[in-house]
C-alpha cells in the first residue's frame, strides 16, 4: 500500500499484533490505525482505497492472528472510545472500546442490573456486539438496544438489535464495519445485589478457567445439544500438546500458549482436536475463536 489518507489519530506501519492479543502470538498488521474519534475513522475509511481490507481489534481475547500477519488496516479503538455514560435509569451508552469490567462496574454504580455477566468476559464493547459475547445465561443481544457503526465505505449507520441477526456467538455485522458505540439496557437493581452477583461470577470463573494464561477463551462453539469441552474431554484431548500449544487441563475448551507457541501451533492443535472429536463422537466442532491474517 503506497499512501494512506491523512488522519488525526495514530497510524503505524508494520505494527506487531502479538503484544495486543491474549495468545501473545502471531504477526504484524500491515497498518494499525488508532483513530482520534469516530469522525476521524469515518473520514479515513471514506478516503481509503476500497480494495484495502479493514478489521476491528478489541482486546484480542477471541482471536488467533496468523504468523504472517494481517494485510490491510487493523483498527483499534483507544481511550477516545472508552467512555460509559448513563442515559436514563436503566440505559448505558458505551464507547466501542470500553471494557466489560468498566461497563459492568458503571452499571453497578448506577443501580442497573442485567449487565453483570460482562464482568467476566475479557473484551470490549465492539467485540461483544460483533461476537454476541455471553456468559452465565445472558448474552449481548439481551441488553443491546442499538449500536453506532462506521461501514467500510466510511458511511455512519445506527443498527438496531434486530438488524444484527443475532444467534449464538454470532452477528451479521457487515464485513469491515467498526462498532464505535453501543447502547445497553438493563433493569433497576440495588447496587449491593449487583456487586454480589459480580463477585459470584468472578469466583466461578476463577475456579473453572485459566484466566491468567495466554489463551483465546472458548475455542469451539457449543454444538446444539452438546458442551464443546465435554466432547473434547471425551476424545482424550485434555492436556494434548503441539509444541508450546496445549489444550488446557483446567478447562479443555481453552487452548493455551505455554510460552513460545506460534499461531500455527495453536491453530494446528485446534484442528487436531476437531479431528479427534469428529472421529470419537461424529460431531463437527465449529471454531468460535476468530482466526485472522495469513500463515507464514
Ligand atoms: C479468559 C477468557 C474468557 C472468555 N470468556 C468468554 C465468555 O464467557 N463468553 C464469551 O462470549 N466470550 C468469552 N471470551 C472470548 C472473548 O472475550 C469475547 O469473544 C469478546 O467478545 C471479545 O472481545 P474483544 O473486544 O477482545 O474482541 P477481539 O478478540 O479483539 O475480536 C473478536 C472479533 O470482534 C471483532 N471486533 C473487535 N472490536 C470490534 C469493533 N470495535 N467493531 C467491530 N468488530 C470488532 C474482531 O474483528 C473479531 O472479529 C473469553 C476470552 C478469554 C481470553
């Protein structure tokens, strides 16, 4: 790519993505753009050659970045997109880069219940909206009213919940669209009861998941009528290794980078697991983790 449109934010060529994702593996972004605000993002995308691919990046908590890196422009929403405001008694307006912890903590402070589950999902509002992130019986589509997006063309749109075609861990967000803001609605609930629920969720997480590891969260979607972790376990994959990539002993729907794993190791381990599960139970596991970029 020879020249890119001028911006007010930060545009970095050949930017390593490994430090920005949970697995701590993978190659660089051809360009990394951290827009100053939504107008900066919209103007940039409108002027950018339409042939250049664009991808959003949150905390990289659900992502394998392949070792050859990501072509085109990766867009990361920084501080300018991390605000959380109260719109009315039960409604929050959140920047696309705000974390789940921040959103759920603000909701608690304002006595807005129903948002506690975001406490336990490491990610940003943009990632939650795109992935329909969920836990403990609730998911993003239960609280989303609407979201502001910037399309790949630079055009700005407001999408209502129904426009996103939500299903389990999936939305119809258009390719290359970036979520810059979302409105969430909960219900009135005393702050101390919200805090108690957040504590319960945090403790349950701590007990069942390798939270301080280099991982990408749940690797495979739960197939209809099954738990992915149980199928992986039954296929004998708990603790399975490939180089420094390992199926977690603690929660076997999590893959780990024990230190020096490449993204190729991690992805190949995931494919090994899929093949073993297919052979053992006949079930075809579907990746939940987004695998992006090109192999080396
Ligand atoms: C320890 C651990 C536990 C987890 N537990 C859960 C869980 O219980 N439930 C659950 O649902 N997930 C879980 N996850 C996965 C992950 O946290 C969620 O999928 C989360 O929604 C990802 O958010 P993110 O902002 O980090 O997105 P990323 O991982 O950076 O990206 C995920 C996808 O969203 C897109 N994206 C990111 N930001 C934007 C944006 N602003 N606009 C448009 N697209 C965007 C990316 O292009 C990519 O396709 C877990 C992960 C870890 C590491």
